[in-house]
């Protein structure tokens, strides 16, 4: 509780509305540009699915053109399509050397694939798999944004607490200096004790200055993680306290990671994508059947002296040989499937390793907290006794400075252990693929 009150005081001095850890995470999810980029990627993948589906739909085109010439074949055919051909046009003179003719042509065409060997189906399947992979990538970015925001938040809290510890050490050293000066005035010590404490005071002052600079940098890093201007100020209200976490077995977390991690899901989807692409490669060997129809109007003037016609037909196209390109493509897709399967196995191992690393870090930090907490209490009690003994002339200045340093170091180690435990708890959730804005580790 003392740590929460201390940091609330630091935040109040910062003079801004309160910002709890969970609020900071939600702010990051709303403002961080990485989330915007991920969302746009998902929308683009959705558009690619619609693009692939269009292969099942008819293609309708409208064209308008104008031509003029006296080519005998052009004039002959144009007069026919314009419904303007007469007996006079069969005379040898006009037939061989016709006058120049205008032709305004309007054409509406429709092409409908009836069977393409499954190419469109495989394209839609590949696009859907790509969309799911993009969705997993967006989920990974979301978890990374949450983890980065929470880590940066804890870094600011740690920097603030460390600064408070250093300031307390400065005040204690100043009190020691006054104590040493009074002992010297009583003739119980020499100038050496006073000078030694002044050197110690200068050292802890240096630490205070450095930690104040670290706090400024940590605040800027927090704003960067939140997607805000670096100079934005906040009042942080979530203190640095050890997390109370449920005891979970490592094997259970690994199983969650293998099932839930975006990277693991992506590699499995990549195998399916490679298989869909292999199917598309094989479909290139199958025939394609399509329907084509056209309506055409040809006129000598833009709106008059013309006629219309239509046609419809079916076509079959079968690729019998194209230089063995299809064979090479099928072979390439087969190797791609094997590569994707190997990548999936390798990714599964990497995910499990990351879980074990995070889990070990969490257990280590929890043990360090217990050790450091006891060390802080012992160092503070030792300092109290040593200060009283020095005041009475029983202890020397070396003992006093040693206990002062021990208090500062043990307090710093305790804060670092709590910080590392909170971050490690985040990373366990991240490694398991379960980190979200509602995760218990953000409480």
C-alpha cells in the first residue's frame, strides 16, 4: 500500500487525470498506429476474398468505337452489319473501290465461365486462408500492443519508485551528515567521517539524478507505446505490487500456446494455403468451358442509318502442352507444401521454447521477490541500529555507509523483482496466446 500511495503522489505532481493500467492498454489499442495498420490489412484481405469470388461471376463489357475507311472488306462487312447493303454495292466498281464509310459501333458482351477445372474454387480457398492468416497477424499485433503498453506502464512505475527510493537515500544521507557533524562537534570523531559521508551523499545524489532522467525517458516510451505524442503527461494509478497468480502447470501452458498462439495458427494455415495452391497448379491441366454472348449495333451516323445483331456460343479450352511449365508449377507447389509443414514444426518448437523462457522468468522473479523483501526489512532494521550506535559513538562511519548502501541496493532489487514478475506474468500470457485487454494479469 505504501508503494501505491508514493506513486500516486508522483502522479499527482504530474498533474494529469488518472490512468490505470487497464485504461492504458485500452488507450493503446485505440490510438496505436500498429493497430490501425493491422485493421487495414484485414480489410485488404477481405477485399482479396471478394476479388477471388468474382471468378464465378459473369464479365459484362460495353464498348463504343468509331472507324472510317475505304478498305473494301471493311466497307463490305460494315454495310452488312449496318443493314445498309444494297444491290448497287455489288457492282464491281463500288465493290473494288468503295467510298469511305463511317461506322459507329456499340457492343455489349457477356462472358460466363462454366467450368475452369477448379481454379476459381482454389483461388477463393487460398484467399480465405490468407484472410485468416491476416486475422491471426492482427491478433498478434493486438497482443504485442497490449504487452508493450503494459511493460512501458510498469517501466514508468518502476522508474518512479526507484526515484523515490533514491530520494529517500539522499534524505537519509543528509541526516547521517548532520549526525556526523554533531558527533564531530562533541569530539567523538574526526573530519574523516564527515568527508566520507559527504562523498556518499554525492554518490546517492548522482543516482537520484540518473533515476530522474530514467523516469523522463520511461514516460516518453509509454506515450510511444500508447500511440500518443511523447510529451503527453499522465497520472498513473496502478502501483508496483507483486501479482497474485494462479498456479498453472508448464505443460498446460504449452498446450494452450500450441493451440492459441497466432504464430502457431498461421503456420498451420500456411500448410493449408500451400495445399490449395498445389490444387490450383494441378487444375491448370484440366479443360475450361465458357459461355460468350454479344449484342452489337453498327451505324453510319451516331444514331441513324444502322442495324443491330447478336451472337452466342460456347468455347472449350484445354491446355495440352505449354513447355512443361505446368509440370514445374506442380512440382514447385509440392515442395512448398513440404516447406510449410517443416515451418509449422519449427514454429511449434519455438513457441514452446518461448513459453518455457517466460515461465522460468516468472518463477525466478517470484523467488527473488521473497528474498528481496526479507533483505529490505533486514537492511532497514540494520540501518536503524547502526545509526543509533554511530550516534552513541559505538559504530564507525564505515558501518554506517555500508548499511546505507545496503538499504538502497536491497530496495532497488526488490522493486526490480516485482517489476520483472509483473512483466513475466504478461509474457506468460502472451506466450500462451491468451493475452487480451481483459486478462487478469492487468489487474
